[in-house]
């Protein structure tokens, strides 16, 4: 489902919020693909010895929510030119993470777009902040 109907109608300050619960299967798939077998992701006992409540979802898996926004919610292709993240608190298996993605900058002449994302846990604590910038290619919504 596309959140924004057209590139032309998007404006700075527009935002979309969506939620995701990371499962055991998500962690297994992600760690298998990336090779990130950090014990805090794999073993609840080790995670607890390190001061966490349980297994920690890999930070880049949570950060991947920003690619959902860029790849699914926008009306047109959006190749990213740069991304940055701040990991502020752990995310645990089974938590509902709320992601809010906001249009931070839009340059309609150069078709450049910057999105900012804030992710919060069920207690409302910010667990991740991120930003992506790139060029939107208005091939689907051109003329709308």
C-alpha cells in the first residue's frame, strides 16, 4: 500500500506511522543473511548477563523499517544515497515497535527527498532515530 499518492502532493512535515513486531523468525533470518551472530541476539542467557531483559533484536533489523518507508510507502522509486542511524535503546523480541517517518526535506527541482524516522517501544521510549536521503524518480505519479 502506498501512503503518498504522488510526489507532487508530498510536503515537508507529512508523516506516516506504522508498527512492527519482530519475531524469533525475523532474527533467525536476519542473522543468517548478515552473519551477525552476536550472542546478545542469539542467547537470552548471555543477553541477560550483559544487562538486557532478553534477546536483543539486531539494530540494523530495526533500522530496516526506514527501508520499508522508502520502498513501499512512497509513490515512486526512491534509490537511497545515504542513511544514518542512532541506536538509543534495545529492542526485544515480541515488542511492538512504532515507526514514524516524516518528510524532512523536499527539493522538487532536483527531486531530492529526505525522510526522518523515529521508532518507539511500547513504553514510548525512543529506541532508534534515522534518516535517509535520496532522489525520487517520479515515473508513476508524474502528472498527477
